[in-house]
């Protein structure tokens, strides 16, 4: 009974607080922009792959038309057909077409191996902006498979993509900590905590009601954003495999829930130290900086130092020897 009373009171207070409303509007706006930006990156990836596929199909059709025209010319003028020399440009009319030279066909005509994005690729772009989603396959492809002929702004590549995974990993903890750093210290500094302790209210019930009220709003925003992103991706050119996408979405919700609860638990733990709001904010800010920025960077630098990537020349030599 007391839990529900405190819970409803906290929800009412949060709705009336302009800073809190602004906080959730910013969180919702971040999710909306991340959904749009991630879907745009997937569309760009898909369009680039489809452009290359269409380009190679047009090239093959052009060579086939030249070959048919040459064979018709040879039959009409009763001249023996000859194998075309290896060249990079189409032969003039009446000369052997490039399409009847197997070596030229195998070297100059490519098949396109495409790795299509999954239905929820817009949730996390990953290295999609660094590695193209297709590879040109021909008799020389083992020498050029690692070449990437697409041009991209290096500044954009270094900063990464603003997608939903970035919002969840980096921004969501900031929003959670901004709303929970003074969970108990704010009541104590306002003088209301002593009044609450004089009532027949357990501090555990009081703490649970305050944290659940905040967690409920955060989880509501996350669920709405996730379902909106799911629906938005379903209308895109990639589409969704509903069975597989549904499982992936459920796993995504589970991971985000556990991740959010960790930051709520950390905020509650820091509040139990009995420090001031400023001290709590400093401790939680340092925790976010260490867990989200410093430690992952150190792990990445350590892994790169212990297992450095081979030089490009060594890679090419090993590729040719394979």
C-alpha cells in the first residue's frame, strides 16, 4: 500500500518537473535521430551493393551483345571466328569480341558476392561504414579482395555512426545517473528525509518506490523507441525476417534492460554512502568515464599492442602464397 502511494507520488513529481521532462525529451530525440541515422547508413550500404551488382550485370550484357554481334558478323561474311586478344577495351566492329576469350572474361568480368544486412542492422552499424558489404570475385580476386575502392570522409569514419547502440551504451547511463544521483541525498538536503523516517515507512520501501518510478519511465521510453525502430526498419528496403528479427529484438530488449538496471543499482549503491549530492555526482561521473570510455580504450590499446596487425605488404605476400 505504502509502496504504491510513494510510487504514484514520485511519478507525479517527475511529470511536473521541467528539468526531468526536458531530460526525457532529449532522450527520446536522441533515439529518434539514431533510428533515422542508422537506417540511412544501412540504406547507403544496400544501395552501394545493388549499384555494383547492376553495374556488373550491364557489363556482362554488353559483352554478350558484342559477342553475338561478332558471331553474326563472322557467319554473315563467312570468316572463321578468332579468339580475341587480352585487352581492356571493346574490340571494333568486325574484330573478335572480348567475350570469346576465357582469360579476359575471367579477369575483367566480376561476380559480386554480397553480404546483405540483417533486419535490425540499423540498431548497430558496427564496422559497416568501414568494410564494404560486397566483394568482386574473378580469377584475380585473391590479389585484390582486400582493396576498397569506395570513398568516405575519414573524419566520419573516425568518429563512428550515431546509432541506437551509441545512445544505449554512452548516453543512456548519463540520463539515468542525472536522474538518480541525488536519490536520497536530495531528500536529506531538502530536510524531507527526516520527516519520512518519522513515518511508518521502511527505507527499503521508500527507496524501491523512488527507483521504480524512475526506471518505469526510462524503460517505457526504451520500449517505445525499440518498437518504433523495429517498425521503421520494417518499412525500409532491407525489410525484416519477422521470426529472426523478433528474436533479435527480444534479445536487444533483454540486454538493454540488464544494462540499465546495472546503472540504477550503481546509483542506489552510491546514494547509500550518505554523501552530498555533489559528491554522488562526482563519483558516478567518474564511474561512467571509467566503465564506458577509459577501460574499453585501454583494452583496445592493450589488445592492439599484444596482437598487432601485420603490415599490408606481409598481408599481400601471404595472400599471393595462399
